């Protein structure tokens, strides 16, 4: 068979239709919306090469190639491609292609319908070999004569220099690699892009979606830095939305030809995908992954509101384990450029800026390649580089995919790396955080993670289990438990280690030293948990703890410091200290530690939240935009007025049940005479907790608990039932709390199932 419709193909037909064609057939049979089409099979290509009498000549040229000689490789590739383009296709094959194209036109109800002509090599899109962009794709081809001409061009692209190089490097015999050609109705996309059904760098069950205006070519090629979205597949929660400045797009001209144009000014920074479209995409991704039984790399398009899948292939960059060692950039120089972390790892070397393919020879082993965007022709040079940095592109573009497959650290979408970085200067890049630092650094090796035996396999829960951390030196131990982040990072313990009152730092003109003290200590925790969230609570030390510090002699003597001048009420009276804290977290965000959120303690009025956010804005750090901003709920007033706080704007809430209990019951938890009356399970306390959790859930605000109640099993069961987002406990209790959370979740599922059976 020389021509086969998608409906008659499945994923087992790679030898006939190539990886792309076989997967489009598989998707079609699975009921996934795919634009219709057909495949000109690999056997058609084989017959063409034999009857044209050029097969032996091609193999002879390939035998003499030195693939590391870039110019010689390109010259040989051009010679082979020209031989193919000038050879005639057998007439019986031409008739079959014309007939299949005419049937497709009839099916979609269009004369000379536009189609995409896509190469589908038998060594492409395989589980063990998925190398993006080896062969060519041609868009908006119309008319049977044009279809036949571009099929021949696809055949010729099997011998692009990049494709020859890849086959040699991966020990594929040229004579055993054939090419099929996909002919598929064009999806005239309003918006399009790429979706990985898991995070391609970590393997987390998060749909990673990138999209831009027009055809998906702008995203795949890296011509544009697309919007980036992350959706938690467990509950379809949209956990990250990054809107980019999308400067160009691919669309059709009056002749139906695909052209690159400027995006209209009013759409450049407009969000491409709505929440509803993201969920629709995520659900389709779940279907595709479930059907194939493995994570998938897909291309999608929306046309007039209808979602189509254009391609699917296994993700080949995950390896045998999704665990990765942590990279530390805490001891590096100034940040020169920022972008998206596309391929994790640290790399140092000399900058080599490449604007044209003729400049590839200057990339030597260990250099940092800096370019506007990589192309498939650059792959040989990319292999020599120790790291890649690009101006444009997202984490699903060519540079990102190839870098992950090659295991090379990569930062994309910097916007200005080619103009900011200097030729031959030394730099270090962090491919996880998306940063490029000044200078060459010898990065330290991190300790390998402790292996988990089969009997100790981690328990997976929807409700996150986090750690409470008071001291930087405890961070590594807490992170080693597998905690899902830090639900409470207590500032006072970090600040008090200096032995100097924070007010004295400011009075002595040592504000920068105070900022550095906070930042250096917080960074240790943020680095240990990166990229998991760390919620930093601003200063909440009672006056009796400050008195002992150098400079603390002027602290007031309070009869009951627990009810006194502490928390946000004190910080708004001494805003200079609070501003130093905000500046410290801002400094860490600028170094790439964007996993840190800020929460204010002991608030009794939404007005305090407003004032705190205004101070944060004053230091050039915008709440919600630049940093997640939340609050503790420790006073009954805050729990009762949680609706009003939500209106002011909060990203997350943490229930401090120790203070909430003592303030609700008028019981000093440090007073031995009334300690017997202190209980988090008092109905009044539990009602305040339940109210806060349910109101936050309704508003889409994350809600956690960091007090002692979060370590009590039967209370945890109730918290999970109420809908709490996470539970934060002391390090030694994390394992037990996770088991309790898992049991509570299973009980809810079981109870629901029993009710359905009644």
C-alpha cells in the first residue's frame, strides 16, 4: 500500500507510516479530535528511490561524510536533496496520491483544500528516538500538483544535514531509515501550541502547556516566547500562568500561504488561553496519556473555538527516574539575564554568540552557545556546548526539547541574551531557575538522594504535607522527608540568631546588613526545598524575646506579651523593619528563588493587610504579581472576617491554631494553672477553623494549617474533610501526618462510594 487513511492506521504501523503518521492514526481511532488526512507510506518512498535509480549514489555519498565537518556535511546534504527533487515519481503512485487528496477535499467540503505536508520518518517520534525538527514540514499546500511536489520535498528532507548527523550519532543505518509523509487538512488555528502531559524536566503529574496566537509553528520553532501555563492534573487546578510578550505569529496571507507577521499591539501581552480552554486541554492530555499508557508530548490548535490535536509522541527526556539533583546558585555572581528554565543543570563556559549557521564552527567543547533561537541545523554545535541560552522560545520549543534530550542545561526566552552577554565572557547558567550569572563557577556536587526501598515507597496524597522550619540548619533534614514545601518559616528565629535587635541595625545605619542577614538565612531554606513553596512569616517575636538582644534594652515591659506588641501590629508601627524583610525576599526572588511567599502574622483587620501590601509595593515588590502574599489566621476576628480579607486579596492562608486556641478560649498556653483548659478540639475553635477552610475553598484561596492541631490524627481527618489544601507539621511528624492524610482521603472516597451504593 502506498497511500493509507488515518482511520486505517494505529501506533503499531510505524514501519509503514512513520512515528507521526502512526500516532495520528492511533489518535483518530481513539476518538481524539484530529484533522483528517492520509499517509504516503514508507514503502512509497522506497519504491521511488529504487525506480529513480539514486539509492546507491546516495549511500555512496553518505559513506564518505565526516559529520563533524559542518560545511562538508551541509554540502553533501544539498547534493543528495537535489538528486531527489530532480527525480520523477512513478505514475501509478502519483495517481493514488491525487485520488487520496481529492477524497479528502470532498470529505471536508472544500475544493483544493489547504493541507499540511509533514515528514514522518521511521526513525522519528519513537520511544527511544524523538528528535524534534529533523525533517521538513510544509503548511498551506493546496492543489494536487502542489501536494505531489511537496511530498517529494519531504522525502528530500530525510537527508537534511541535521538528520544525517543524528542518525550517525545514534547508530541508525541510513539504508534502513525510510520516510512516510503525512498529508493532513490544515487547522487554521486562532491559537496553538504544545502540551506535555507531565513536566518534561521532573516528571511531575502537571500538564505543561505553551501557547501563542496563530499557527503553532511560532511556538515549536521558538520564534516567539509563548505564554506558559501549568495545570495540576489531580484536580485541574491552574497553578501557574505566565503571560509573555508575543511579538510574532504565523497566519495566512490572501493566497492561503503561511507567513510570519507582527502580532497586533493590543494582543501582544494578552493572555492566549482561558481557564476553560486550559482545563479542556488538560482533560484531552489525560485521555491521550491514559490511552498510550505513558507521558506524551503533543501539539494542539484551537480553530473557531474547537480543539484539535495535531500530533502526539512519547516524552523521551524523562529517563528512568524523575528525581533530579538540586542545583545551587547561592554562591554565584550577579544575574546578567533571566529567562525560563528549560533543561535543568548548571553549566559554566565562555559565551559564543551565534546569529547565523555559518558561525557554528566557533562553538568549541564547553562553550555556552547564545543565540536568538536554535534551529535543527545547529544540533551538531549544540552537542559541543556545555549550555544553551536563547532570546526567544518557551520550554517546549526546539532548543528546550533538544537540550533536555542531550542533557545540556538550557535557558530560553531571555529576550536580550544576544545583546546583553559579551562574546568570550565567562558565565554560569542555571537551567532550572532560568538564570545566567556573571563569571565561571565551579558548582559543588550535591549529595545523592537517599534511595527509597519498595517497602518504603512514598505515599501520594492530594492534600500536601509540608514542614514547619525555624532554623536554616534544619532545612536539609526537613527537605529529606519529602515534604511538599514549608508551610511556616519562622522569621524571628532567623533574625534573632544575630543577637542584635533589628531596630538597632536600622538605628546604626546597617539596614543592608539586616537585609543580608534575613536573605542569607531564608535562602538556605528556599534552596533546600526549591522549587517547592516556602511560606515566610514576617516577624512575630513578643517583646520579652527582644529584650535579651543587643539594643533591646528599650523594649517595653508588658504584663502579657502574648497579647501585646507583636506581629503585624508592631511591624506597622515600625515599618522600616518590615520593609527590610520585604527587600530581603525581593532580593532572593531576583536571584531565582521565586518559590518564596510572604505571610503576615496576627492580623485582626483587613486594613492591616492593605497597609502591609502597600509597604511591599513601596520597595518595588508587588504582592500577587511579583510574589504570593498571604496571612496567618490566629485571631478569632480574622477567621470571622475571612470574607473581607479575601476581598482585599490574598493568595493563601495559614491557620495558626496555637494562638487561635488561646485567643478563642482566653487561655494562656504557657500558664500552668489554666493549661488543662487548652484544647484545639473545643467546638468554638473547630468552627472557626472549618469556616476559614470552607470560605477559602469557595474563593480558590489556598489554605494550610501550621499549628499543633495539624499533627493530631483525628483533627487532620476533619481538616481534610473540610477541604484544607495542605497540612504543615514539625519534621519528625511529617511521615505520620502523611499517613493520616492518606487515610482521611481514602475514607472520604470510600464513604462517597458507599453512599452511591445505598
